[in-house]
C-alpha cells in the first residue's frame, strides 16, 4: 500500500495527527508515563494523562514538550513512535511524508530536533511549517492574496501572533505564555491566597469550565479541593469568578502587549485590512471565557474565534498536504 502523507500538530499539551484523505485520526495529550526503575514506558497519551499526579513514586508522568519545543528528545521520540504505530494499526502504510508545525521563534537547533525526531519514526520526508500560518489556513483564511490576515494562536506552551500576506508571515511574535501558564497562574493564586495546594488537572478544570476574564460574576462560585499547606490535610474552599480574573490578569495583559507590538510593526496598508477583517483567535486558549471581549476592548479591532480553535493547526496541515507544492517552495 502507498505511503500516506501525515500532518502533525506537535503541541505542548496535545498531539493531533491528520492523515491525508482521512482527516484527524488522533488527538491525545502529550504525556508519557515511564517506570523510573526499569526506564520502561508504561503508557502514552490519554492513558498516561490519567496517571498525572496519581502515580506511585517509581512511575513518572513526563511532558516531553515545553513551550512548543522539545524539552526531552528521547521521550518525544518514544511518544511520536507510539502515536504513529497507533495509527499504523488502522492503515498499513510505508514511509510517509510528514508535516510538523512549530512556533515562529524557535531556533534552527530546536527546528532540527523536531525534524530528527520525526525522521527517526520512519518518515520519508519531513516538512516544518510555522504554527500561526498553518492555524490561519486551518481557520479558513485565504492567505494567498496581497491583503493582511492576522491570527493569534494560543496553544498550551506558546501564543503565536502573526500577520500574513501572500502566503508568508509579514510580522510575528511568539511568547511562552499560553494555556499551561494559565493553569500555573490559578495554582499560584489559590496557593498564595488560601494556602491550598491544587493539582494541574484541577487548575485546568477551573480554567476550562469556570474562569471568566471579562465582567466576571462575583456570585458565581465553585468548590475547589486540595491539600491545606498548613495542616497537610485535604481541604475544600470556594472561589468566585472575579478571583479567576485576578489570577489570569497578568498573563492576559502580556498576550495583549505582544499582540499590540506585532500590530505596531505592521505596514500601514496592511493595518487597514486588519481593522476591516479583524483578528482570528485559534488554539485551546481561544476558548478562555471573556478573552475575545477583553482583546476587542483593548485593541479596538474586531476579534473572531475560529470555528474549531482546538483543531485549526492540524486541519491546516491537511490543507497544505493537499497542496504539497506550496510546502516544497517553503522548505
């Protein structure tokens, strides 16, 4: 059987894989559980994520991607191999061509590390594309014309901001403030204010299902369980929505500042296009309640959220794989 082209969104929080002609075939957390004594891999992806914060001492749940780049080369390779094997079970294909996305400001060394990790999984050819460009394509933006399109892609490890025109990036920025930092902000706020230690999964749950950063309701409350740092015992507190706004304020301000800087570097002709078309939000962070309203208020530009922000990047890889010539030109 012929090799199929694969698109991979190698994210800090999740890995999504697209197979040309089949669509998205895998969406799992970027986590590997390893037995520290025997160095044996116990679980990868969803199964490993369920072990996060609940493992015995000798089992360690590792997140090999940090801030959109490979923090642990060996574990990333194990994870990629495992995912590619998983989808191979459904489709017997020989050595595929692989397209991988990366943040805009990664170094050539980091780019090579991503390329090598993919090559060692058995790829025939590896293409690397910048994430905001692929996210814009996945969000349905036509970046081939001489008009400006602006995208703010808030992932797990990085927020990538870019203005695109004629299939290229005109100006861009990548900051290491995104979904994972939001989780840490919530953990820190609750620890400082209530002397209560909560886990990453609890913080993520608050971020996704409760937090609101635009006109939050003080009356809206949620119970939070954790460990009291003074007594060491399990304890439950209540927090309101206003507190989540307070916890996330600093990080959101940094995203606004980075977006403003990119807008300031843009040629005036293209700025006019952005005022008219607006800015498109992609990535999981785009789902943070109130974010689009806060950005619109601060930047004085219309803010639109992509139809499926979580899958924009991987869907963009699918579009690019259909036009492989565009990829060949870029490399």
